[in-house]
């Protein structure tokens, strides 16, 4: 239940016993029908400030509203289904204070928690050692999103200088900001503490996957990265990035077909080809098209009209629907 997740997240923050005059806790609720206000007051013993939007505005607009309302020098965003490990704030604060230069972003280690299998999957380290991430780090967020939101602590001045999260990228708004920040402000890597990112079927990410919004955002994000990178770096990184994400999108298309979401699967195919035209030669695409064709009779009614003709960079796919 969402209430259980929120309480777990809040408990992990409160257990670190940071004095109220040193850390503000703001709960930004994007559900206008929510009744969490009294519960938050009870759970936090009045420690947390609760704000609820009069209407649902979306993940990144909600984060931006909370950032604008907050007052601290450093801003840490934790979704209600994520959490932080013991001493997260003390370790991050000490590392920031000891940094050899003023930094704009600090990032901890993070672990993916897969709720369906109850397993923990540590992320790949950002560097071999703690400290300032050098210019070579830019290649990581150029290739893919290497971090998760609860692992990031951002200086307020960074938001004031670079702007907030883009609200027109529901799936990649965080990745776009990390890439933007990696190009313009110093990052500090603090692997001595950890944040946890929960993966579960009720998440916003899973909801976007069922509409293929993720694929559209990925295409736009990769185009943005290619336009922003130095030409030499773009030539080196972007073919790898486009190939990687195109294959991932096809895997999402396969999952959509298993759920009989035919139109969503077709959208995934179109976006994969737009991201990386060479994908038309990939075995993953051929296999997906074969499955799509084989589902024609089984999925009657799923596709509008008697048939759905799709021309995908040289592939003419005819899916019969009855």
C-alpha cells in the first residue's frame, strides 16, 4: 500500500535524527484525493510539512513545486517508494564539507530493490574511488542514466543556475537534468553510503511503459544529448547509446505483446527504428515482427479496423485483426 511505502520512507529519514533547524522535511503529495496529511503529522510528530496539489500535475512538476517551496541549501528528493540507508545524510554532509572544491551535485551509491523477487541489485559504481568525478564522467549520462533520484543531493544554486527538471519529459526528466548538470557543475561521488530505488508494478515508470511514452522520451533525450555533446564525443558515444536503447525498447515491445497491447508494441517498434535505423537488421526486431504477425488472429479487436498497416523503415507489416 502507498501509505506503508510512504511511512517506511519517512521512518528512514527521521531515524537519522537530523535536528529540525538543520533539515526541512517536505512531503509533496500529487494526489488531490489523498488523505495523508493527518498521517504524515502523526508519523513525523509534526516534523514534516505536508503539501497536496489541488490537481494531479505529474512527477516532475510535483518535484519542481517542492523544490520551489523548499528553503535549504542542499535539496534531496526521495520518492515515497524509495528510501535511504543509515547515516545517509551525515556521510553526505561530511563528504561535501571535505570536498576540495565547491560542488554542485553529490551522488551516493544506489541499489535497486526488486519487489517481485525481494532481491537487491547494486548499481555499477560511478568511479573506482570516492571524490570529484572528472570530465570523463560526462560519457556515463550521455550513454544512459547512471543514477537514481534518491542517490542525488543537489545544491540549491545548481537548480537556480541550470533551471529545474524538464516537465515535458515524463520518463527522462531526471536523466536530462543529470546530463545537463554533468556538463556544467562539479559532481562529488560518495560511495560510502547508499540509497535504495524500489522497482515494483505500481510505479510511475511501469505505468509509462504500458503506453510506450518511455520510448518517445528516450528518442527525444538521445536527440538532445547528440546535439549537446562535443562532435568528437558524440561520434564515439551516440551509436552505442542508440543501439543500446533501441534494443531495450524492442524488449519493452515484446512485453507489450505478451500483455496483448498490440498498438503499444507497434509504437515501440516505430520508436526503436527512429532511434537507431540500423535496428532493422537486428534479430530482436525480426523475432518481434514474427510474434506480431502470429498474434493477428488471437488479438481480434485489439487493433482498430480490419488490419493495421505499418511501414517501418523498409518493413511492411500487415497485422490481420479478424
